């Protein structure tokens, strides 16, 4: 009923008191029912599990976005954020807290509104090095920070694999923390990484993921980054999401209509070309050789 990354032989036991002050065991189906108070550990790991799910979703199916950057917000308990920060450690990551004044609008039952302000306490946890990324993976799963671009699984095709000729989304963190971050921990950077900003007043976590798009020319491109990767050769010829080189430039197939392929340049923004399907079939098949 609950998945906790990295845990094995995991058991939950819950008991209650009867009217005669005797212990009785809850039915397992009611362990996480909303009418009962959540156990402390579940408040931590349910948040971490939801964060892991959203991080993985942000790095899959990336052909839909031209910019290799995703931002999302999730409700997150303070206990889970402090647990994650402690497990990752301050030596490999960047951690700091700041206060910011936010303009808000108050709404009254009398239909009156009032402009006001409040102070938000923000906690930063920035994953900018390979060691910090490995520590994050030890907390919420070793598949964090990597994803296979491609079509979404469907009822007709429930399983989708990373295929040779597609793009791999990967957070390629440097070894050392950038110098500008050491001088000012809240500085915006363009390098790959994952930024967590936690707002204590609203108990929300904003996550910004910056990653790279890497062409899968061989299976080693994926398996060198995640040992459990399953990479298939895929069907021969062109398909939506396939990459190829044409006139010393890399393109991605974004649509196929009859004998034409709409192709998007991965090196020049908003540059598209319509190429013959047979030509694209040969280019996709020879990609990486």
C-alpha cells in the first residue's frame, strides 16, 4: 500500500483500545485511512515518495519541451524536508535559509478585501554536485535525475523502453560546487542540478530541475548512468522522438504524416524541416554508427 525507496522487509503494525481496555489490531486496509491520524514515519515517507514520482515524471517525455528545464510544486511536510536535508548532508549540497516579504490579499466574509504582507521563511536545498545527487538518490531512489524521452505508455502499448536513437534526459552535475554559489548560495545558475525551495508557512516545496538532452547512440549511454537501464534497439526506421544527423546538424522527429516527417533541430531554436520518410528512415537507422 506504500512504497518506501530503499526499504526491504518493511512492516507496519497498528493497534487500538477496545472499551474493555484490551488491545486489538486494526484491519490492514484501514492503516492509512484518512479518518485516522497518520503515523509520524508515514508523514515523512509519503512526501518523499510523492517527490520521487514528480521528479521522475519531469524527466520523461521531454520532446514536448524545447527547454531542458522543469519546475513544479508539491505539498510537503516539514519533517520530510528536514529528514531529506539531513540525509543528504551539508558537505555535498548547498543549504541555506532566507526570509522574504510577500504581498498577499486578505478576503473577508463581508466582501471586503485588504492588501497586506507576510514574512515567509524559505529553506534552500540545492543539488549541484554529483556527490549530492548520489546522496539524494540514496534517499528517494537511484532512478532520480534521469529519464527516457519518448511517447507515453498507453493501454495498447503499456510498456515503453529507452531506445537507441532517442534522447536521454539526465542531470549532469559537476564535481565541485560553482564558485558563484559559494559566494552567494541563492544565486541562479544555468548548470545542471536540482533546486529545492521549501516554504515553511505554506508547507510547499518548489523544485527546479535543469538537465541535459543526450542522444542514445549506444546502450552504454544509458547503462553507464543507471545500471538497471533497459535499452532496446527499437523498430527500424523513423518514429516520433527518434534522433538523427542531417547536414552536420542533429534533428528530432516530432511528427510523421504519410511520406513526410516534420523534424525539429536540436541545435537551433524553432528550426523545423519536412523531410522525405525514406530519407529519415535511413538517417535514423545509421544514427550513431
